[in-house]
């Protein structure tokens, strides 16, 4: 990288038109923006445009420009130095490459700002000076004091204009008997209320237990009744099915008896078949049709 803050130049192959294009790399602040060659602003320009800007970093105006930037950086005004660089890029390239420059500078700003933040953390540059912080603290303290004084004044205005109360340093003997009797009555009332509360708690617990036992009994009875009803319904449903089953058995028996009677008929049929087999002539005669002799023509 050029320590004096010059440009790098990357030459690429010819495009469709045959002109050789170049990419200028980032301008590098001294020790502030260490960027590589490949991370350059992607702005294409022809050979003629490059010849106009080929002497960057060498002539005196560029050296003055870099000196001003370094002064701003040393003061801590990083964003102003960056804006100077952006204006210089726009003035060199002109209006032809405004769109590409703007798109590239967005990325450039984010990179530079992230690196500036890292440097601020390293150098521990305070965002607010100590004097400003002390002034702010003093102002806050004065405001708090004023608010406290105002609150005290408002409280004093609301208080009645009476002398301060006499300290109540009285013994129990000096108090009147009426007050003592009232206090005793109050204590007894509190005790009775506490006892009643305990009694009410025990009663409520007993009621809850009795209710729970009753509900258990009722639920068990209802379950037994439901099971009985289900059993009765099942028996009633099974009765007609048993009658149908018996009828089916009777029909099956009748069919079996009919099958037992059939073997005699079957034997008779077998005997007839045997007789026919023994007398094939009769069978052929019976099967052959009666043919007449053909009558010859007269």
C-alpha cells in the first residue's frame, strides 16, 4: 500500500469494444483505512479517462489534499476527511460515473466507519469531553436542588398554622379508667373474632369433607346402576339372537337329513349308468338319428 495515500490501479482484459478498462482502488488514509487492492471501487473507465487521472498522488495539489486530510484525521474529524475524498472522486470522474460512484461510496462509507470505530476503541477517544460532562452533572445537581426546595415549600404551605404537638409521655396510671375499659373491650372483641374465625374454618373443612364423601358415594352408586342397566340391555339383545340361532340349527338339521336321503337316489343313478355302459349298442341306437336312404332321381 502507498503510505502517501495514492491510488492503486488494476488492469483488466479488453471488453467487447476492445478498449482496455482500469479500476482505481480505494484511496488509503495513512494508518486509518488499510484496504487491499481487490476491494476497489468498481468504476469502469476508458484509456482516455485514465490518462487524465494518471498523475494522481504525484503533483503538488494531491499532496496538499492529503496533508489537509491528515490534519483532519489527527484532530479526530474522520467523517469530514471521508467527505473530502468523496468530493475529489466526483470531481475527477465527472457526471458520467455518478451512479456507479454513489453505489460504490455507500459500501466505502460503511467500511471506513467500521474501521474508524475500531480505532476509536483502540485510542479510547471520548465522544464527550470531560469539561462538557462536568457541566452537565452540575446542571443536573442544581435542578435536583431546586426541585427539592420547591417540594418543601409546597408541603409547608399545606400544613396548618398550629404549634407542634406536645410529646405524649403518659403512663398507664395517668390515663382515665374509661379509656382503659374501652381498650379492654376492643381486645376482647378481637379475641372473640379470632375464635369465631377458627371455628368457621373448622366448620368449612368439615363441610368440604362431608361433601367429598357424599359425592364419592353418589358416583359409586350411579356407576353400579349404569353397569346393571348395560348388562340387562345386553341380555335383552342376546335373546332374539339365540332364537334365530336355534332356527338356523333346525334348518341345518333338515338339510342334513335331506342329504342323507339323497345317497339312495345316487346309488340308483349309478346302477342305471352301469347298465347303459354294458349295453353300448342300445345307447348308440338310441342316440343315432333315424336316417333314410337318399332317393335317386327318376
